[in-house]
C-alpha cells in the first residue's frame, strides 16, 4: 500500500510540473558580425524551438535557419563555419526554477543572471547573461537579453571555418567576437 501511495504522489507531482513550449512567432535571435574592422552587419536565425520544464530551459536553433540576407554567405557559413552536415543545430541550456518566476504578477519583470551553456559544432562554452523575464499572462512568459552576449568563435573552435569564409569572401579580417541578443517567449502547454 505504501508503494502505491508513493507512486501516486510521484505521478501527481510530475503531472503538475509545468511544461512550457517556446513560441517561435514571438521569439528572435540576432547577432552582429564585423568584417574588415569597420563593416558591421546584423544577422538572425529564423527558427527557434525549445522547452522549459520548470527547472531547466533547453533551446535548439537549426543552423539552416540562419539568414544573413546573402544566400551564398548563408551556404558558406553553414558549410565551413557551422558544419551543418554534421551538426544540424546550435543548443542553449540553462537552469531556471519556476519558483523564481512564480512571484511575478502579469506585466511584471525581473532580471536574473543566468549561466548559459551554448553548444556549437560539438563545442560547449558557458556564458553569463543578464536576462529580463516578464510575465505576459498566467500562461506566457518572455525572456530577453538585457545586453548583448559576447560569443567568441574561437571558444567554439570555429577558427578554421571563419578563416575559410574570410578567404572565400576576400576579406582582410572577420572579428571573432559576435554580440548576440535574443527575445524568446514561452507558453504553458
């Protein structure tokens, strides 16, 4: 009887755990690249998927959704830098307890400092991000970077791919630092 009661309690607690899904239509991820030390361009990923189980957040960014506004550059980045044939997605994960956001009233925001684990082409690096979390409704939350997050392509061992891209484009330099900003929206399922 005690085993049955324990199983029932575990099932109930799992059933009540929140299941939040990332809403791609209300989400965006942009980054800036700088070439030849003076030309900055903004790029984006058009597709984001993810979930938040009330304890950990997991976001997947399909490499093929990269949009730089220049098709040949998209293809070259997919092939040489992000190695899309082998690594189809970039992933980002973080720990965030639902209890931390439960006290927010609709329309209220809070800023949290989160260590984000970013994986690009099988290399994982942790970056610290200040994130503004806003309760949009009882079933909807938004999370946005307070300031750009600086990703270094060298940290992900993308140096050879960036050098190949630089050579193909006839550039003197592509800066390894990429300011990244995001705004993601989660809806409770």
